């Protein structure tokens, strides 16, 4: 069964078409980057998956449950963890360990299970030493880790990250993407971004442009497709390789350097 399946979904808001005729079928576990310019419809698609909004037409299923069935929405949201752009907006407690426990507590779990989930989540994100700190006192990268910790402890099998690392520098963003990459080993992760460089950690890339999916596949295939150049700003390595007409199709600067040294 696909983790997420969309069948000809469209969405309109106040008479304006935001998404049109979107179809895909993702089984997972996988790390899927959703790439596109600001206003292309990326975030709208994620909100459709989570059931925040309903398709104007077509249908979308999460683990076999249709988002168009109102009684299915609570169960769908049990499967999904959503991480937004601003981590401060997700914190509900002045103590990190209590904040991380919040979602798991709402599931009605036993205290021992909640404590185990909090411990495991903080270990995965490297924040064990900060468990009694206020999440609001952490650095930008640590706040992102704290937000991810709370979602991991909740236990969803689908993660949606809606441009969560946009306020981090390049090194910080790469560090967080490596963390998410490791989490994606047993989950389906949708990572929304307008930075093509961020997609290099992905199993597959979806490009949304002018309300439609215009390309989907591996990062290398998608970034070298004709439509990618029209829809997004390509990574430096890809731009250089295209100008030099390299056959090896490097996607990172290290791969570009290697291709030029051959």
C-alpha cells in the first residue's frame, strides 16, 4: 500500500488555482524533496496531505485513508508529524523534556513508554544534555533539533518539513539535512524547499511549477531535466556542468571537481 497517493487533485483558493491535476504514488520509506519557487504550491500540497485543507477535486490517501472522509482525519494526523518554518511556534513548554513529551502524552501512553520515547528522541537529535533547558534558550540549530525531537517522540511514520531550516547557514542546514536523512531510513519524509542544493540528500525530488508537478525522480535526473532549469535555480555544479557539456552529470561541487580532473 502506498504511504501517500494523490489522484488528480486540484485546489483553488478564492477563485485562484493553487494546484492543478496533481498525481503521485509514494510507498516509502523515502526522503522526498518538494522543490519549487515561492508561491508554486509546495506548502499547499503538504497541507492537503495532512488534511488541513481539502482538495477542490480529486482525492488523496494517507496509508489507505482518504482525506475527503472527515472521520479519517484524526487517524491520518496520527500518522503525520509536521515541522514548520519557525520552531518557536511549535514549543508548548518552557522545559525541553516536557515539550518533547507533549505529543506522546496526548496519545495516552504509559509514563514509562513516554520517558523511553523522550530519551530516544533526544538521543537521536543529540540533545540529551539539554533536556532540562528551555527550548526557547537554544541556538537556531538546537531549536530545529528540539522541534524534530518532539515529532520523533510522537511516533509518526510520515514527516513533513515545510522549509524548516531556512534561517540556518549552509553548514547548519547541511547538518540538519544529514540528521533528517538518517531519520528517513524507516519513515516517509517530505522536505519542502526552494533551494535545489538541499535536494542532494533525497531519494527523489518533486518539482512543482505553475501549480503542477513538472518533474519527479532522482535528484540527478530531475536537476538535469529541461524543465528544472526553467522552474528553479540549479545548484552551481549542475549549472557549470551544463555550460561545459559534461557527460557525467555531477550534482555536487565535489563531483564537479572530480569530473574536471579526469
